[in-house]
């Protein structure tokens, strides 16, 4: 099985913490050169130091904020003028919680921009190099809400579904060029995002955060919260030559929680 990513460059968004950082670390272990993308330069410098670094690897980072698509576009376009990107991991923090029916229109607009529009900018900027190399892996970190919408995450459910259908569409368009497009659907993973949601639900319900977490675990057949490294393992595999015939899928990594096929 060919799991070697030597000679490949991976651009990993939202990569200074949680799932994004774990993906960057895992892909570096397989030999890829990593470009971290996030808005906090101090954290970017720190995360870069945690990547395996061999003579064949060249790690770097881009300071960019997905709340500012125009500047993001300028930076990634400038980067791809002199760098070929083989692997793109689109990963952005989720919108705030709340019911969809009460969400303001601008909450939907902002989430749509952060997720779908910025993903589109990243793909278009990296596409030329992928086509020339006849090798491309576009991996979108979304949510199991694509299959089963989650209560209290109305805006997120809506926008994640849009991203999933966008990804399926471009997977068909890009398949002939040796480029695959797949979505990872994390379940309950121990990240700051999950802890924040537990805190919010605790405040709303009057239950303790521990009780909220225990209720989450009861819904998971595996009987535990996942680790970011478990999402990273799936992402890294999808990035390798071994996964060349996997295209256009939604892959739940959730301990069996999703209640549908």
C-alpha cells in the first residue's frame, strides 16, 4: 500500500489547534511538506515546530483569516505562483450554535462565506498545480450533520450541507484530472469546539458540563469521545496514492454515532 507523501505539499487550513493541527502533524509523518494556514502567527510558528522535519521537507505557513476572503485570496494566489499544492485540507471552525429559525440572515451569510466561499477560493488557487502534476487531493472537514442534522446547530447544519453538495459536484468535474474530492465528517471529537458546545448547552439546560458530555457519550456506540488524531488518520489516508480511487464520498469518523448509512 502506497502511503508515501514525500515530494507532496499539503496546505492545511485551521491548523494551529484541534483537528487541523492533528492532520498537519500526521501528513508530515508521511513525508509531506506542510503549509499551515491560520490567523494567529504566534500559534502558527509554534505549530510548525511540532511537525516532523526531514531534509526532504519544507514546512511554512500563511497568516490568513477566513473572515477576510479577499485577503485570503491574495495570499494563496501569491503562494501558488511559486509553489505546487498537491493536497488541500479545507478546515474552518464551525458557526455559533442556535436554532436555524431564529438565526439572523447575516449569520448565514457569514458562515457561507467562511466555509463555502473560502473553500472555493482555496480550490481555485491550488487547482492549476494539481492539474499539471496530475495529482490532487481536496479534503473538506465538515460534520456528521451532513447526514443527520444536529439540534441547536441550525446555521452549521445548513452551511455544512451546502459544502458537502459543492464538494460532490466538483469531485465529478475534477475526477478526470487525477484529483479527488472527499469530505470527512467528524463526530464528537475532543476539541475546543466540542467543549464550547458543552458549555453552551450546560448554560441553557442547567445541567453540568460533565452531564452534557456523559449524554454525548451515551449516543456513541464506541462509548467515548474521539481524539483529533483519529480524524487525522483518515485525512492522511485520503491524501495518499493508495486512496486514488476514493472520490466524492462523505466519510463519517464518529465511533458509529451517525444513525444512517
